[in-house]
C-alpha cells in the first residue's frame, strides 16, 4: 500500500464534498454505458483511500418464474459460494486477506452485489478480480446448492417466530394478490426444495446480463479507472436482452385479516397500493407523508398513537416506491388487548389527513426538516453509492439530487391534498393484524 | 482545569484522521471534538455516565425510562418542542441507553450546533417530569420491551443468560428493565435518577464533523459552562464473584428453530498500553467469526453443515466486566448437543494448535481496512469516542487500537483462548422451541367497510 501518497492526497481533497446547499450541483455524477450496454454511475471522491462498487440487476423475487418460488433469492445467495473455479471458502479468504467486504442486497425488484475495498493497487485488484468472478462465473456447485437451500428454509422458519416478519409478508400477500410482489422474497420452502442447478444457471444467464446491469462506483479512483472497471465487470456477463417491465398490480378490495401468533403484541399493518419510483406524484406524497407518519415525532400518527395514547413504541407510514406501484403502508405494534383501539386511532388519523390535508404550519415544518436535512442524505460514500444505484436502476433523472430540494420546496398544501385524494382511498385499505394472543 | 491536548495519529496505514481535541470545562464536563470536513454536517452527542449498571433492583430500566422523559419538556421548552425545533432545523435526533451510559444526539448541518447545545444544556438542568406524561410514556416503554425482547425469542435467551451469568453484577439485569419493575415504576423514580446523575461533571460532549474544535469548545462553555457541578453518588464496583462451575439454562419460547448461546466471562480493557489479553481475544473473535472466511462459518456452517448460522463476539470496552460470546442455530436434523460439541471442538482446536499465521494476517488485514472504512461514518466515529470516554479509556486508546491489534501474536491468541474459554467461566443457554400455534387462521372480511 502506498500510504503516504494517499494521506497527502486526502488532505488536499478534503473539501471536495463540502457542498453548499442550493444553486449548485449536489454531486457530480458521471454516467455512461459500457460497450456491452451496462449503465454506469460514478462519483469520484478522493478523501478516503477506498472505493465502493455496486452492481444491481432486475433479479429480485418478482422475477421468480411461475412454480419456481425462491429461485431469485437462491441464485443471488449462491453467487459468492463458489465462482470462477474458486470455492466458497477460497472466495471468502481472498476477500478477507485484503480487507475487502463483499455484501449482497436483495428485494422484490433488485438483486445486487456490493464491494468495498481499499483503493491501494494490490488490495483493489484482488478484490475486483473476486467480484468479477462472482458476478460473471458463479459455479453453482450441487453440494453448495443443497446446503444453501437448507439454510434458506431455516431462515424462513426462524422468521416465523417474529410477528413483525409474519405481518409484513402477510401484508404483501394480501395487497398484491396474484402479482409477483405478493410473494415472500425468500420463496416458499416447498418451492425451494424443487429448484435445480439448471434453474439457477438459466436464471443467472437471463437476468445477470450486461444490458440489465447497473454499475455504481464511488470513491478513490479516476474516471478512466472507473471506465476500465465497469467494462471489465460487464464484459463477462451474458448479453441477454433487458427484461420487460413488471406487470401493473391491481388494487384489491378492502379487507381485514387476523392471523394468530403467540406474541404479546399485535403487529398492525394498514395500506394500499402506492407509487412507482418514477411516479409524478412522488414529491407531494413523500412530503405529505412526513406530516402523516414519516416525520417521527413531527408526524400526526406518532403523536396520536404514541404521545396521546401511549399505545405503541413505533407508529409510522410510508410510501415504498418500487419498479411498479409499491405499497403505501401504516404500521404499529401494541399489546394484543388494545390492538383494536390503536387500529381505530390509526385509521382515524389517516382519514382525517386525507380529508383535511396538512396545515400550513405542518407542511412548513416538513419542508424545513427535509430540505435542511438534505446534506445528511449524502454525507458518506455509502449513502451516495446507494443513491447512484437507485438513480440508475429506476432510471431517475441524473439531476435527481440536484433538484431534490427544489422539488420538496415546490410542494404546497394543495398539492399534498390533491395527491393524497387521488392516490389513497381510506375506504379501500388492506388491514393485517398478526399476533397479540399471549 | 483545562487539559487541552491533541493526538496526531499518523500511526498507521492511511491514517489521515484529523486530531481529536479533548477538554474538560471548569464544571467537570468533558468535551471531545473530532474535526472531519468531508461533508458540511456534524453530529453532536451528550453522553451521561449513567446506564443500567447504575440501577438498583426494583427500578431496573429507569435509566432508559429517563431517556424517554428527556423529550418531554423542561421549564423552558414545552413537551415535544425539543424534537420539533431540531426537526425544523433539518436535524435528526434520538437517544440510546446502554449498560454503561445514556446518550443523546443530533445530526445536523454544521452551522446548527448552537441550537443543539442550547437545547441539550437546557434539559441537562431543567427537565420537568410530569405525572401525567410519565404515566403515558411508561406504557410506551413497556411496548418497546414487548417489541424488542418479549416477542423475540433470541432476545429472551440473551436476557435470561445474562441474568444467569451475572449473579451479583448489575450487568445481569436487562437495560430495558424487567417488566414487573416497569409496571411499578413511578415518576418519582425517574426524577430521582435525573437528580442523581444528570450533571455536567457526569457528562461528555462529543462533536464530530465539519466544525472547528475551538469554536465547539467556546459554544460548550457558553451553554454548558454555567451549569454547576454536583456531587455524584459513590459507585460501588459490585464485582461478580468468581464463577465456580459451568451454568446451563433452558429457555422455552415460541419459535420454529432452536438457538444456542454460550458466554464466557472475559477481561475488560483497562490499561490500553499494558493489557494484551483483550486485544488477543478480539483477534480470536475475528478468527472465529465476522465473515465467511472465519472458522465458525467455514467449519460449522459450510464444511460440517451442522449449523445454519454461527458467530462470535467480544467487546472489551466497557465500565463493567466483559464477555466472550458464541451463538449458533443448528442445521435441520442436527441436535443441539452435536452443535455445542462442534463449537467446543473448534475452541479446543485453537487451544491445542493455535491459529495459523495466515489467519492472523487475514484478521489484521480486516482490522486495518475497517479502520479506513469506519471513517465513512461520522456517527460511528463519534460513537467510538463516546464509548471509550465512558469506559474510562482515553481517545489515544482508540487511536492506537489498530497498532495494538497488529502487535498480537498467534501464541497470544492461543494463550488467551486457553485461559479464558474454560468451562468454569461458561454459561450456556438453549432455546427450546414451543409451538407457534401451527394453524394460522385467516378471517378475511373482503370488501368490508371499515369503522373509522
């Protein structure tokens, strides 16, 4: 490691990220495509002698083929468990030997791999070589598949003891019905048992392709170096065509489900279909939701459920924007016997908010917090990397962060009321209550 | 009274960290500042040396309850107003209580430190605990206990094992408190706690970020300086009597899978320059666990496939005694006895054969890299400074941590494993899964209108 050079350079570059609030670009995001069609998002930052690389694919659980529940999850889990001729343990050793950290992210939309490594030549090269193998040439060894299937099923079983996990899965199941978002991202134990090595190989080839890849790079390297890395990552991926968009979910009728669980608390979820990432109503709903249930102690929901009634430790609402309409969701947890009372308060708060909207003072408070807190959203390499991945994967405009504050500022009470009135019908909510029997 | 010194820590690979300034105000309040100009933000944390370790039987959990009440108003600031004003300034704020401390923090743009300090100084001296707000908040705390402990079988196992491993030391009591103590807690209990411990001479302010140390100190003097020091109660050590034999408990709780937790009494880091065993045990934890290349994962999960998960942990930075922990979940069809035997075999192998130079180098490489990576988080850097201060360790101990770890030899790791991972120091807990009520009934009222 060439320590001294890095140290000096770090001091010189220390002000690169010290950005003023408005008027100027929040981040200098560089964007290009590799010759293979992978989309790349890059921010150079020389302050710390390290770099982060994230590669995402539309290979989340919503891409499980019919009758192949758990395939996306298992494929993702197998990537670093034997690749390019290296065993699972050899991969782990090679990374650990240079202090690199390889981690995965997986949800209904996305499957991705993140690498964090020192930027010094030896460390960086060893780490990147391993990342390349893991992404391009997973071996999917039969014995390892069998082992990881058992571990995946065990994780699903273990989560059944957690009423919050049970409630979250039941909520998606009820809200999305026949849509792929309905499924548990981990899959169903029976389906997992049926998966074959061929399933994994085919899934990998079709989904982990260069045209599907979004590569985010952040840290201590030049544009030329980033280009070389991105091209190297994309070069060995399959050329499978970009996947079509997911189908649009259909809004369900109102319903209320009660699921028994031997927990002391009832986990209450109330919600409906919300918005996709690129929805034009994103900002009015996002800012408005701060007042409803996103703004912690500023929010109407927490004030009512926690401060006024002492019903729950946590009570919240959020829009989780996804590839296609993600959920709008209210949640709380309270001891079983007061679940109905707490649910009533939550519903009344929602109905009242839809009817009246936020007050001018509440909206001003929301905007002050969101705009004033914007620098905290991009104050680390990790956070910036995550934004790069989201901007790339969901095809948000490249100036998304540059215009973020102005978009929040532009929201007024009328816009919030209008957006909520159109998008959230309190009479068509799906309600799931789990546990509280003990 | 002002001991102003700074450590330049160009000790190690890539140590580009700015100096840490450590000052004590005339009223005994300590101020630690770490300048880091990567982003125009700062984090401000006020740490009180008052945690569950300072509680008494009958009022367990009061440190954490007081943390909740600290947001409920002062003589000058109405209930809820603290959070509202920080939020209006774009801040994020919260608090956390541990065995050793209670800490309050704000993350904000760099120029808003004045507001954060003004509000923190106010609630250090002027808190008002009303019976009415207390009565509601204690319900919230009980819900928090249900959420985090009572309905999480592995948390219950941990809580009960600590209560078994420590028979005299207050670490045997849960931070959140026993439910019965919460049910009987009064507003006066919280007021007493506040009167006992919330004083500038029991507090440390840690500020990290795009700030200037001299300006932070000036602000601290302005806001906290006028608060008078108070006599603090003597703290008794309550040392745990030496364990005389292995202890075992079974915890029955609703769950699908069993779970095993093993805890050995282990040394605390006291003298960072002389103590070597804590560093050796940290390396040992890294050899056993931490990523896919470590022994528990490689051997138990991958090779033997006797566990679906297994990990080890050890934190020697604390006011009270430390523990070396190993936990694991057996693979389907594998018995708890076989799992425990496999863990013991891994330990015995290290005690017998030691660790390889390659393993040692690997763990050290991770330590060095992690030292760089952690600088990506301002909050984490401040946390570490606060943790060390509360544990009575100087910032130097943190700055030199990597050096001390790099000095550990394979022989020291083996010797530490031999000395500390003995049955006589061990307590074991097993989760015995109880039915989850196998048949969930789903009563859907499709299309029903809701009563609002």
